[in-house]
C-alpha cells in the first residue's frame, strides 16, 4: 500500500511495509514511538517540492476543496507506472474520490489511515530527508499566513460581513440613543418638567432643550425651526408657570453637551441606515423586497451569512430568532413558536392575530427561496421577490375575505355590502306577524272545525273507548256502573271545553 502525505513544502508518497499493522488501530501509535520504528514501517518512495508559495497555496486550496492539482496528477502517474495494483491511502475522502474518478486508482480512507497520518506528521522531517526542520517550520508558517490572507480576501461572505456589522451597530446605536434620551429627559426634567409632555418626540425634545437653555431665557430663544407654532406657544406659556427647580450654568452646559451627543448619534444612525439599505438592495434584492432591509439584515446576521441563510429550510427561517422559546416549548411539551425575527416583517404585521401563523409560514417559504436566488443566482433584478410577494399578498387577502363570509346559509357566499345613500331607499316597515308569542292559558286552545281540533277529539274518544273495554273485562257490575257514570261526566266536560 502507498500513502499520500501533503506537507507545506510538497507532496510525499510513502510505501507501507507492513499492511497488517494498519488493522490494529489502537496499537498503531506504538510504531511511531521513535524515528527508528517509523522508518521500519514506512519508506519514502517519492517527494515533489512546490516551486514557490503560490504553488503551495494553490495546492492547499485544492486539498480543502477535494480537487487534484497538476503537480499531484503528474506525481501519481509517475509512481503508478510500476505499482499499478497498489492501493493509495489518503487523508481526505473527497480527494480520494477525485483520484479514483480521474486516474482509476483505488483509494483508502479509514481510522487506521488517519492514525497513520498522525504518526507521519510527528516524524515528518525524519521520514523525508530532503526536508529539514527549519525549512518545514518556515514553509508551514508562510503557508498558514498566505492561506488566511487568501481566505479573507476572496471570501464569498465578505459583503455579508459588512451587513452583519452594520445591523449590529444599528441595534447598538438604538440602545445608546434610548439611554441618552432617557437621561436627558430626566436631567432637564428637574428644571422644566412640563416640556416632556408638550414635546413627546425625542429628537425634537433634545433640539428644543438645546435651543431654550435656561427656561428664564425662553423669551429670546428662537423655536420656529424646531417646533410648530401651536406647540411653541404652549412651550412658552409652560415655561412661565413651570414648577421646576433652578439649575446652575455649569449644569446647563453638561445637559447641552449631552444634547449634542444625541443629535450627532441620531444623524449618524440615519446615515448608517441608508448605507445598510443600499448594501441590502445590492447583495440581496429579493430578500429585501420580501421582508424589508432591517428584517433581512437581521436574518443574515443571525444565520451568519447569506450562504448559511440559503442553506436553512423554510421551517428554520420561520422560527429563526426564537430558539429559546422553541427549546423551552419542547422541554415543557407546550406549543412551539410560530415565528421569530420574521414576525417584524410588514406582511406579517398586516395580517390578523389568527392568520399570523399562516402568513409567517408562507412568507418563510418564499423568503427561503429568495435567499437562495440571491446567494446562488446570477440575476440582479428582484423578479422572484416581486412574484413571491404578490402570492403572499394574495394569500393575505383571501384570509381577510374568509372572515367576511356569512356564518349562516351558504359558507361560500360573500356578504353583499350595499352602499347607503340618504333619501335613495324607502324606510322598511315592521312586520308584527313574524313575532312568536306564547298562549295565555295553561292548556292549548282549539278552534272548532280546524284540523287540530278534530284530531284532539279523536284522541279523547279513542282513550275513553280503551278505558271502557278495560273496565268491562275486569270489574264487578256495581263498579262498572260507577265507572260508566264517571266516563259520561268526563266526556261531557271535554265536549263543553271544545
């Protein structure tokens, strides 16, 4: 068996002298305890050095991707002229498959080969005489630096990195702005507490504080560029009757510096948002059209890159960002979450509370498709995004129309919404005959000659006849006579009632 070993200096092919040792994986490390033992197990058959660092870098990239370079192909052809029936032990199964397809050489990769490679790496300079320790270390260090620089320069995710950093910075700026504005409102509120209710907008509040300064000098302050006329009037009136405490000039200077910081951060946030919007439109137009630039950027940041987001199935995209809730639900055997970051998309926000799960599921499916087109496709126009968004909007409209259908009658029939115009329609009359009323007596009253009354008389007569027959069969003559009298009286009473 031959062994292919890749170093930073070149390719080496060894001859394994005892293949049976490879079967004993647990004891294989004993064969590499000393360089002498290693030389008894392996002998160097051929070694090819790389011409320069560029050649070494190309070989390293090819090995990572499981490809075969021209240098390796020439070496294998040269070696396998004499040893054509030998198997080749390789460290990577992908590379072994490539060699098998192109050169028809049988390759082996298992736990024994992995342990063998570890032993060769330990005694590399001893087994390869043409590679001193100093050269091997220098080549390894140089190759690692070159490979890292190449990966950083030609990374397919480098544009995604800008988006990830931008959205993270945007979230951090929002938190800092909230903290600064809250501190400014609380600080200046001791001096002019009424201003907080009169100017609810944070940025307008900060600019107003900057323009007013001390409330005593509000008469000379120009607020026309900051506030509308009606609000400006209320602020001036409020400053005159304000119950706030007095502050010193030094306090006002520090509050003014804080206001400057808030205004600068707000302006930078606006600029950063425009930058993020342009970046997202450039690298992921379909994804941006489906969920918006902020939600799309957060999905990319959570997945790590656009490629990673494209690899996720739609079910994962749907709950991306709700991992804690998902695992808590699985642990406690409760319902799993229906949405994560995608909940903040405008299409999900437009749907009703009961339809949010349906819309988020469909939107996640279309978003996953859009991410794959953006990551792997070559088109720059958001054609897939436009088509997918139209389908989701149609689904949203159908969900809304189902709610307008009638509860009773035909479920498929839609409600007719007639436009009301004053004086065009006649007033409807009240129909009293449609009311349902109960009878006043305890017994139902029958009218003579009606079918209901006739049926009632027949029932009474039949019942009396059955009673007479029962009396005739099982009673004495005296008793019969009394029973007959009772029946006659009963019959007469019934006829009177009718």
